[in-house]
């Protein structure tokens, strides 16, 4: 199993600012993912964070808005840039290959005013 | 594109009752199906993982079944307890994970 921590756990931000969310795993993992969960909705995959190369973004998500770093096999960051109220969501990171159990961090609750 | 649907969206039962949550998916080409629990304001906790070659998995009071050909899975919770109150999500794994919309369960003491 993997233990995942995220920082911050929650934040309230002003429109137009940026927030960087950190995800730390207690073991080395190949695949790390970032999800968004908007109020009352299920999870939507934002991107796959690749170690040593650019992240792979899903349709509807772009690097300028959600830049991702993956400097090593235990850590990743997601930045939500130029925020608007529509970005208010829970952001979750997860790890695990597609064929096995997925482990999730506790999430970052973001409110944009 | 894979679509995952969960029925019902919300369920309220008295303590001690057995219950079934349903999950359906449109593309049977999956690696596995997972059931998760999400408590309010928290992340997801994996409950059961069923590989595509398996029919069911059991953990304590939980039993999950998978019928890949018909695109269906059920999560059976026996002798429900107030601590089971949470949102239950199913997810199927293909070229990425696709999540259902969840079933919000309330177990009334």
C-alpha cells in the first residue's frame, strides 16, 4: 500500500491568484495522477504526472492552467493558475498502475472567491 | 468513451439492513473495477478491487461482484452500521480510471 499526504488540506483564494498543491508519497511510484472533484460531482482526471517529462493532460485541461511538476518518484505538485470561482473543487492526487489498487491522498479543498 | 453510472444516487436505510449498490459501465474492455468509500471532505479509501478475470471479492461485511459481459457490478453491504454512512464510488480501469457519480449512503441508528 501507499500513504499519500497533500498540502495544503484546504485554502481560500482570491480570483486571479495561483495555488500550488503538493503531493508526497511514502514510497517510489511510477504513475501519479491528479484529479478534480467539483461540488456534487465525481472525479475527473486532470493529468498523469510523469517523472522526468511533461505531464500528460486529459481533454479539457491545459498546461498553462494546471502546470504540474514531478521532480522525483515520490513527489508532485499541481498549480491552479489564474483562479476563478469555477476552480473551486477538491483536488486529489493518486498513485498506482491501472492494473492494481489505486491509493488516494486526503485531497485539497479549494474555494475561490 | 467509457461511461460509469451508479444507482441509486442516494440511499437511506435503518441500521442492520442489508443493501446493494449498483454500478454499470459501457465498455467491457477493462483491467479491473474498484469500489471506494469517500467520507465528507476526505479522500477516497479503496474497499475492494476486482480484476477483470474475477467474478467477486469479499472483505468483511462487503461483497462486490463483477459481470464484465453485461457491464455491471454490485456492492453488497451486510448488516449495515451508522459508520457505513459515506459516499460509495465505483471506478473502472482501462486506459485511465473512470469514476461513477457515487451513491450517498445514510445508515440511520
